[in-house]
């Protein structure tokens, strides 16, 4: 079974650093893109960015570039989302999700598997 | 940036058909994905690439996309279909995903 399991809820102070994680199991972790999405009551879903763990190529939404960093550790099949200085506006529910990718000769871009979400309160 | 619009809510009686629209400029030229999210849960894709269903998703869920409107249709609505539904597109030029604001489906 393909699964993404995220780290637990966090409560932080403004200015704190934070790293949350997303571990993939049941599939070829290195060769599938993993994205991060933020959900808030006010703004709904917002795209943060995506990483290809095989070579750590990363692409960010302009809205988040420079404020968060996405990394991956293939040895642990885990991707991370981290902040060096949190702001109150970072309070949200964060999801990781796998891009479907290549399937029977076709490359699909929808997000087929999601983590359970990590709540961050600043 | 690309903007998607959805009605805030749709109400439907059990057994009837719910149609959830997603508006966007020439959205018919893009592939639209639909996600269902129930309270306290992660989203689940119910339709991808306009009208394809992942395995395990009932045939009651179908999608279409033309010109400026994509539509998710849920036939024979059941109480368990009560959820928020989000449309989404992928912008290939920037490798970004854009989500609609979501539609709450209320089963009467």
C-alpha cells in the first residue's frame, strides 16, 4: 500500500525554526515527485512547492519561495518542509502529496496520495 | 496567476444528482482534477484529467470540461458524499498547482 505519513502537530513561537516531515512507503520514493500544500480556513489550499527526491530538484510557488525550504532524504524515504523563522501567518494545516507520475506510458500530474496532514500553530 | 471559481455550496437530496462547477479562463484547455475532503481528513482525488476516475472511486462520480467551465457530477448522491469538493489545475509553464475555493455538498 502506498502511504505518506506525516509528523505530528506542532506549537511554536514566532521566530522559531521548524521542520516537519513526510515519509513515503510502498513505492519508489526516489522517482516520484512529492509536493507540499497549505490549507487555512481563510485562503483554502495553497501550493507551496515540490521536490523530486532522486536528484532533489525543487520548485517553489513564488508566494513561498525564500520563506520555506523543501528537502528530501532518500535514505529515509522522507521529505521535509522547514522554516528558519516562523510567523503567526504560518499557522495552518500542511499536507504532503505525491504527484501520480508515469503510469502505463502516460505522465499524470494529479496528486494521487496525500499525507494525513500536520497542524502547525504559531 | 490563474484563478478558479466554485459555488460555496450545493444542496442535493439523496438519490439525486449534484453538479459542482469550476470556472476558469479557457479552463477547457487544461486538465482538471477534483478532490473530495471530509472533515478532519486529507483530500482524496475522485476525478482526474477532466473525467477519469482512479480505481476505487464509484462510477457515480464523473467529470467534464469545456470552454470556461469544468463540472463534477455526482449521480445518485448518498449521505456519505457529503464533503467539500475542490477543483484543481496544473500550470505547466511554472509547475504550479492552483486550487479552487471549494464547494460544500450538503445532502438534505
